[in-house]
């Protein structure tokens, strides 16, 4: 096990300065527009000290805490994917020369990000996007360049939201993998400290410079208690047993129609999801018609265009789009990437304007008689796909 | 200033139109050659490329020939969308961007020692033509070969000038039908599935490859199973929206697969549950 050490708030500031000194752009939690978001930070002054968030299906609001905790919130709408897989990025440009044109590729950005405050579920989400962009047949060179340079200073969650279910997805709340350093905030009447441990060689190297104090037996025990306590606070639960088979067998379940009565097809769930990776490309030309650019932009399976082919749109109904999203996230993701696409962060529940809760919807499908409406019952004739 | 990156799968490479062949009233074939003459134009039958025209956009197009390593590559295109019409407007010598080849291949190896049925609807014959050429190149390795081809109208039929050679030189059964025929049409009228009973093959030792509209492929597969083929011997090729062709963009997800990298060719029994589900 890695050696545990302790720093105080000043120590945390020191850590930020060391990271900046090493050429990192430090990104951490900060309050903006009544939400906690991730943006560039320069000291703990930028952190959401004393703020927490209340979450429920379709509800998110900031609330003052009775203490000055820096990591006393749960999760905001942002995830780290907006830095590693940006919402829009130029892929290349083309310049016309007479009847010819030349393509000029956009070089991958070699920026160094230090992500401060990543939670365990979020590290799992990054590991999932790694599989999508770096471990398939082809490699996304832009993602890879940013990812290889990125440093993660994770935080063990000191509380859970009512929308959290990382315990059932086995993605938290304790930070176990994918971090360079991990903090646990220890805060009571007498002290405001952070237990700090390295998770990689880079982390060890930085920790040396931080000049932390060795942690006592009590500190380590306290950290374990905090994490154990967080695990008991999960507001949601997902029964993942045979979930792939369950969904594949129920592609024509009546519950999809029920969901579609509420779903606005707004794509919020896909935008806030830390693992959703879909993108589209957009070709733009300037007014002279001599210069063209190709941009990659986040896209969502909830849009009409997403499935359009010559002759029409494959997924016309809201029902089919919601089904595509959930079946992909929880079932086909396992076939494609050998992991669930869900990390139990609950963002899709919180940021759904009508509060659709995927844990509940899976439960409803599970509760009904299996195999009545599924692909294995061979009801091909009823489902003409013209 | 040539500055193409060979490793970034999102960057098109530079190709030029060497020849343009009119195939029908709305369909044409572009014969493309790489600017970089060192570049290999190898592909497997069934694979596709992403073709880009300046300022308009990019589309996935199946490779329609040739088969030998030749330094050039054919794409048969129906000019019905913005990009395909722009491709149609290209003149000899003009440039296109090309990414690929992507995707998997028709089961040419698996079909060795067996009878082969090729079923195509409309432009669906284009991605199958390299498979046909490939069978011809080792004709003695295969048993009876049958091509069953249907289109809406006579004027939509592709490559029909080649059919005589295919029949005569390579001894394959070619049956053609149209949905609606005018007075000049002397051949079969009806959907392509009606041709199945009219060719000879051994259903217990046969591979079928089908390409056409989704509904045509489903009914063709059904007809072939009625004729005695098992679903694991039937292969179809799928189409979905595609932006990246390399598994990043998510558009072509189809159940457990990405059509761009796990397909476009699928064994029928493996995707039947999904293709049979409406709006999947």
C-alpha cells in the first residue's frame, strides 16, 4: 500500500503551485452560474468552499454547508470529458488551389492538464473513454495526446448524492485506480486536513515536493470511516445482474413507450454523461469558397439526424432513441468495450428535465415477465422494419 | 503543400479521378488513383472508403472493383445526395479526399468448396462485384455460383454488360428481375426472392451473400432459409449513418456492433434479432 501523508489547506495550495510550476493547467471545481463546474483554478480560493449540492431527478441546487469543506459537494453537470474530448474541435482544413485542394491536418494539442478533484466514478469514466479512443482498431490521436499528458489528483467522496449509485456499479466511492494522487478531506471542529496518497510514479514524485507530514494511525482509520460512510449514503441502486440479457430480451417492452411519454429527446443525459462519446462532423466553408474546415462536435443519439441514412431516419420515435441510449449504455457497451457504459454518477437523472431515472426504468423492465416482448421470443412478424 | 498524416485516421488522403463510367441514369463509377503512387490500393471485397469533395462533405462508398493490385480503385455511386452529386460533377483529374479502406469482408475464404449465391438489389450489386471477381479469380475452388439480381426498373440495372461474360466465361447462373418492366423488357418481373427456386445449388453446402435494402435482405434471407440454407451461412451487409468510419463517432452502432469496424458484413444469425426490431 502507498504511504499516507497529511497536508493542510496551505499544503493543498502548495500542491497547486507545484503543478502550475511543472507546466500543468490545473483544472478543478469552482462555482459558476449556481453550479459547481470544472474550470482552470489557481489556488484553493477558487474552490467551492462551504458549498454543497442537493440533487434529485430533474433537480440540482447549491446549498451552504455548515462548514468550509472544499470538496463537500457531489458532482456538477461537467465531467472531465470536456477537456479530453472537447465539445468541438477542428480536425483539418482544406485550401483550394485552382481546381485542386490541399488538406492541412490539425496537429494534436499537447497541453498538460492536471485534473484536481476527480471522483472515483469519474476516473472509471475516463478509463472507459480510453477504451473507445485508444484501445480499438484505430487511435484518436488528439485524445491520446491530451490523455497521456494528463495528471489526476482524485478525491475520495465524503458524501453521496441521492442520485449516486457507484456502489452498485462497482466504481466507487473509494478511489482505487487511474489516479496519480488521491486526497481525502478530513474536517471537524479541530482540523481541516487532507490525507494524501500517491497512485503513480508521477504522483510520488510530486508528493515529495509537497512536503507533507506522515499520517498517523488515526488519520488512516478516519479516511476509511469517511469512505465507508459515503458508501452507505447511495441514494440509488442499480441491479446489474444479467442486465445485458435483460435489455436485449426486452427491446419491445411496453415500458419504452411509457418512457417516451415523458422523454423530451433533449439530449441532456448524453451531454452530462461522462462516458457518452458520440460526435458528428461539420464541414464549413468561408465566404470565398476557397477555404474549408472540418469540425468534430459532440452529438447525441437523441437527435433526429443522428440515424439518418439515404431514404430516411432509422430512429424516428423518441421511444427508439431512448432505447438506443439505454440499451447501448447498459448492454451493448459490454459487447463493444467489455465494460458497462454506466459509472453510477447519476448525472443523467439529475439533469433530465423530467427526471427520468434509468435505475428505476431498468427496475420496471426487470419486474415484468421476461421474454414476452423480446428478441428471443421470435416475434419478427410483428415488427416490420420497412 | 502536401501534408497528409498517414497515422491520423481522420485525415483524408489525396486521390484523383482517372476515369468516370456512366452506369445508369443516376449511377456512375469513379476510378480513383492515389496522388502518392507508392500508396497501396489493396482492399478486401466488401470494404468501403470515405470520399470527400471539397467544401461539400464526406460519404461512405463501397469499393466496387477492381480485384487485382492495380494502383487504382473503383467506387460505384448513385448521385442522390449533396456529396454524391458533387462527386458526380467531378471532372477527370480533379481531386477527392479518401479515407479507408474500412470494415470487414465478404466470406470469400469460407465459401471455398461450396456453392455460392449472390443476391443483390439495385446498387447493392456494387459492393458485391469485387466478391464476384474474387470468386472468378479462383473459379475452380467453388461449386455452382448463382447471381440473383433485382432492381426497380430496367434502367436501374448495373453492370449488365458484364453478365454475358460472367455466364459464358465463368459459368455462373445469372438471373435478373425488375419490379416493373415496360414494353421493351423481355425478362422477369417481380421481387428478387422469386428467383431463388430458379437456380440450382446445394443448400447443405452453400454460402449466400446479400446486399440491398434492409427489407429486401430480410426477405431474401427468409426465402433462402425456406430453400434449406441455415442462417449461419447467410451474410448480409448493413448500412447506418456514418461519420468517422473508425469507431469514434458512435453513429453506426447496431446492437453489439459498430457497422464501420465490426461490419458492414454480418452473419445473418448474429444480427437477426436486431434487424428484426423496428427502429433499432
